[in-house]
C-alpha cells in the first residue's frame, strides 16, 4: 500500500482528455513539488512532468500537471494510442526523509 | 548522450549479498545525484536509495535501511548498491536513475534499463 494513492487504472478513447490523481498528505504532496513518470513495460521510465507543472524538453503540451493541497493530478488531452502506459507520481516526504512513488496508474487507450 | 548501464544482478540465495553497479557516461557524473529505483514483478516503482553528487548525503527507504549501502566513485563515473541479507521481497529489476542536479532527490531525467535481482533458494 503506497503512501501516495493513485487509481490502479484509467482509460479513454483517442482524442479524449483523461486525468490521473495522486493523493497524499501534508508531509509529502502538501509541502513539495510533484513529478510524474511514464513507464512503458520493458523500457526505462521517462520523466513527464517535474516541479508539479513543468514539462521537460520534448514532452508534448498535451501533458500537464497540477496540485491543490495534498492532491496532485496529471492531465492528458488529445489522448493517443502511444500514451498507453503506466504513470507514476513521485515526491519527497519530509517526515520519512525519503522519496515516495505512487502505486501507479495503468492507462488504457480504448 | 546520457547512458546508464547497470550490472551485477543475478540469482542469489536468501541471506546472500550482491553489489550492483551503474556505469554512467555522457554527463558530468559528480554534478548529479544518483538513485536506485526497483520494480518487483507485477508491482510498481519503488524508490530504494539516493546519494548526492558529492556523496556527502545518502537516503534510504525504510524497507531496506540497514541492509543496503549506496556509494559512488566519481573518478570512475560509477554508482554502486551493496545489498546484504537478501530476502525474497528484494527480487526486482533495479534501475539506476540520474538526478537533474547534485541534490535532486526525486527528479530523474535519465534511467537505465535495469539489472534483475532474483532471490530464491
């Protein structure tokens, strides 16, 4: 059971907008920035969003991140088949003095 | 081009030890914090440990504290993870990951493909 809670699955059709949530507490999401990673099985994970809402070079602006209080969200607009992957939120926990990953959300493009 | 190449995984009996290595190239190694993140079969990503660029600061997940030691040799551009008293639950693909700067504990802009550790008798 992860300290950061994500829905195990999400789905959408091509062109749709989907959001993936990540719920935590004051010691983690509430006081730190959030990163999102995209992971396709058999490949190395990829940094998708950093500093809560910043995209690294090369990441399409279809991907966006946000945070409110102790919850964060990843939004994907204009869903494409290649977006089918596992998505993880990550942040620092001030109490644990360590890094937390969410349990991951498997996104299916129908 | 940043490259991270892990090695040292394998099949080991419970209670045994392993030392994983991650050879880095394509960037100034000492300027980046480095981390180990693992993924057990059928499970999600789990952070294991992080070391600062200068090696002064280290952090460990509670689940591995006391059994793992992270270290680095900046002269060899190599990251290490010593795992002792291996347990079945340590079975996982271990990735090394590069932090975006020397004290970047959880922002990883490059990852290796991983080395597989299997703990079984």
